[in-house]
C-alpha cells in the first residue's frame, strides 16, 4: 500500500481537486489505483 501527497518544492502547497457541486472551500485529495 502506498499513500502519497503531491507537494511543491517549497513544501507550502499540495495538489487537491474539487468538483463544481462541492460547497465553497471544500476540496478533496486525489486518489487512484494501480495494479
């Protein structure tokens, strides 16, 4: 099992996403599966 977080070089930002149906300021972490 691998859990990772995409960050920038300065370590002050992370990669998140949001859907248009989310309430304002609600974000989610990207997830995926590799076999």
